[in-house]
């Protein structure tokens, strides 16, 4: 989890006020050749934006669908940049090798002379995309050197560390962010309690990390400040995510017991209504190969058998579908049917009634 840019709204409001005079919607005109774009940028006194993408990249699709289509974004980049779109394995293969682009989407900002000024990776919303461009004009490489030099002298100064962290956020440098947050939390005796506690809640995302250890050790204090439900939810999200990253797809039916073992190691008391919604929500975001659906179905049967009112009804319906569509025995089918009966009792939709008929047909064969 990352903090939002604190000054983003102010800067963006200023930027948009300067481009609002452009009433006509202008599409970003992506070129497909970096050398040609550099020559055109030099002739027109503009900078160059290079967008490196791949076919199998959800964040690329989201950028193209939700960000590049924004009128303010199109107008801003058309006014200030010659933009290039390069496929990492096609017309951008040599560029990616030369500029060491390994992740996508990656956005590289060059000046009119072809010197790289800045790069960012991953999905950027409208505000972040324009702010990344503005940051490129400040020559981030020189800023990196300046901060690194100051760090050697001021690494015990909390104000400097927070300023350096703000820079790392703007650069979207996750490795530097993790390093600085760890150092700030390690030196929490010199930092305001509210600051370091907010930092832990905002940045903790790995079970095997200093921040998670601090969160567990001081969980009672966090409960008091942020509310027990919110803190436990964050802890469980991290535990479930960690277990999902380690478990094999063909052993998904062991996921609940694995999570419970980890939860016990951290001396937490957790109910099914706290754990099951997090497991089901995170599984829904994952791609599970068809060949592993039997293992997934066994996991879902276990969840459905201990029915939780807190699990999203749509997800419950999806779990029932998975169970029905896999190699289940009659006992497992009965569990899915009972869960379905509860859904029908709440809201007898046409789809739920069809599922009920389908289960009855399976049982008679």
C-alpha cells in the first residue's frame, strides 16, 4: 500500500487550469519509432514520452482504457510531448534492451535532446501521470544524487527522512520507500507516534517484514487508534496474501488450515466471518488454471459448509458454480445446495433458480 501524493491535487489543479482553454478533445498521437519521435520533438521543442507495454498486461489495458482517454491527459501530453508506444517484444524490443526496461507498463520521459530524465512503472491515474511528467522537468537523477549525499549526514534527522520519503513516493521507487519506512519505524522514538503508526498502516504489505512485526507487537495500540476491525482486517489480508503466494494451486484445499496455523503463530483470535471474506476476495482476483479447479472446489466446499453471512453473495454464488462444475461427490453437492438455498431464501433470482434445477439434475444422474 502506498501513500497518495500529498501535493498532487494542488499541482494538478494548477496544471489543468493552464490547459482548460483547449476545448477540443485531442487524442494522444502515439508514434511507433523512437528515433523519429526524437527528431520531431527537437524540431518542435517538446519532450518525448515513451510508453512500453505488453499484450498480457492488465495495467497497460487499464491505462489505455481509463487514463489515456481522459481529455485533460490527451491535451496535456499532446501539447508538451511527442509520444511513442512500443511493444516490449515487437517494435520496442531493442529499445527495451538498450534502456533496461524489464517491467510494464513503463513510462520513460526524455528531453528534446533525447536524454532520459525520469521513468515510472505500473498503473498511474490521471493525477499521477501528469505529476510524473512534471517531476521529469526537475531532473530526478540529480535529485537522487543530492538526497543520497544528504542522507549520509542527516539519516538521523526525522524531518529529512520524511522529506526523502516524499521524494521516493513521487519517484514511485518502491525499494527506496521500503528502506526509508523501515528506518523511520526503527527510529520511532525520534518520530511523532502518530506519524510512525500511520506509516506502518499505510506501508505494511508483507508478512516477512519489519513493519508487520511492529504491527503485531503493538497491535493493541493499533487497535485503540484505528479500531480493532480495521487493524485485524489489514493483518489478515497480509497473512492470506502471503499464504497464497506460497501455496501450490493443486493444494488450495489446504489454504484455510495454512492460514489458521499462521494466525495462531501470531497469537490472534479470528472468526470465520473475519477470515472467509478475505480469502474469497483475494482468490477472486487470482487466475486459477482450470486443471486446479477440483482443489479450489474442495476449498470452497469447506467455506460453504461453515456458511458465513459476511462473504459477498455474488462470490458465494461463484463458489457454488465452481463446486457444481468440478468433480464433486454427493456430500459436497449437498453442501453447495444448502448454501444456494440460503441465497434463494434471501433473493430468489432467476440465475439462482437455474442453479438449483441444475444441481437437482446432477443428483438424479
